[in-house]
C-alpha cells in the first residue's frame, strides 16, 4: 500500500490517494471521524476506486478524505473525475460550505486539481516513476 498525501491549501483538510490498499492496512493507518459513515469493512477490493468520507490518519491525527485506487492501471479519466467529485463534496460538507456554486469557476478548478493529483498518481504508477509527481501540495509517498 502506498499513501500519497495532498494539501488543498485553501481548505483545512487533506486528501490521500492510496494505491493497492488492503483492509488491514487501512484499519492500521486510518480511523473514522464520524461513526455514521461507511466502514472500512465495506471496502470492496474488486472495485477500481473508492472514496471514503472524512477520516483521521492515525499517525498524524490529521483529517482528510481517502481515495483508494484498487486497480490504478485500470482507472480511466472519467472515473478519476468521479472520485474527484466525491472528494470535493466531502470536503465542502466538512467545512460547512453548503452554498458552493457547483457551476462556478472555484469549484471547477478544485475538481480539476483533485483530478490532476489522482491522474498523476495513476500515470506515474503506470510508468513506475513516483519521483516525478508535480501536483502542488504533495508530500512524498509513504510505503506501508
């Protein structure tokens, strides 16, 4: 499992893109912010990708949204955009931004940035060159 951490600098939460996760590692690395959201045990390894609502990273106690890439090489651009929409919605919900203009430029740029981050992880995974990620607000990947 490789964890990529991203900082959407204008929002007070992180998002993580995790390659090839398994349930045990997810439990060891993350906890739930809210008991009402889906549980890790519902994690379906057969799906290509899955986005979890707000989580807490156990070693840093920082909040964020988790995107799991179960089969990164099979992920298509439209699925990346799909997961990016989930990430933005979960972040907006967390910060109480109920009145976000979903057709406006700020939202569109946020979706674009999230999609770019996911795309770079997938593209670099395919090329096996993780040192060339360029998405802003990125820390080096953590291998678990």
